[in-house]
């Protein structure tokens, strides 16, 4: 029943294959570390009684950088009476209504513009460009509108014939 199942994202497939490869390499490294024979003294001298010391900074421990503290910048104060408008206690002026309406319609700017340009151009192997996806979505909406229009037209014809 693959009819209703979505195709898997090529980026997710690639990430899964890379994660599997990383796990294989880590297992191989662990195996090689276990099989690594301890170094022998050249003249067979007695071993020292001191236990081997652990390195100061093992490679698997994270190393953090020092970040200089930044003073917090104070938030700009809201316009007076804004809380009353948000609570519905005071009627906002037309300018505030327009700003609120515009804020709901306008999309926020993208956080990663380079990724957006790659997706829009279809530069990532295996992904369709956004212009193609938009065309498919537009055609789907047009099809749904035509079907609904035909259904309404059919209902009107049936309604007028029964009168």
C-alpha cells in the first residue's frame, strides 16, 4: 500500500546513511583500540609499579571555549497604553489595525537565506525546485475549485428542476 505513503526526503536518507557509516567507523575504532597490544620493554626489565596515568585531556571529552560575557541590552519600552489595546480595553486607531493586519500576512524573513536560494533553484540533488512545487500546488487548488464548482452547479440544476 505505497499509494498513501510519502517518498522519503533525500536529505534524510543521506543523513541516515552517514549516521550508519559513523557508527560502523566508531565500532571499528573501538575494536582496534581493544586489539592494540601494549608496548613491551626492549630488555624485559621489570614493569614500574606506578599505574599508567590518564592523559590530561582525552579526545572524547568536549572542549569548551570561553565566551566573553555580554551585558544584556534593555528592551525598548512599548508605546503607552499598548497593554490596554491588547486586552481589548481600548479601541486601537486605524494605524494599529493596519500594522497588526500587515504583521499577520507578511512572512517573517528566512533565517538561512542561502538554504532558501538553494531550495528555490533546486540545487540540491534529489529535491524538486520550489517553483515546481508551487505549480503543482496551484494546479491542485484549481482542480479542487473546478470540482466544487461543478458540484454546486449540479446542485443548483437539481434544485431548479424540482421547483
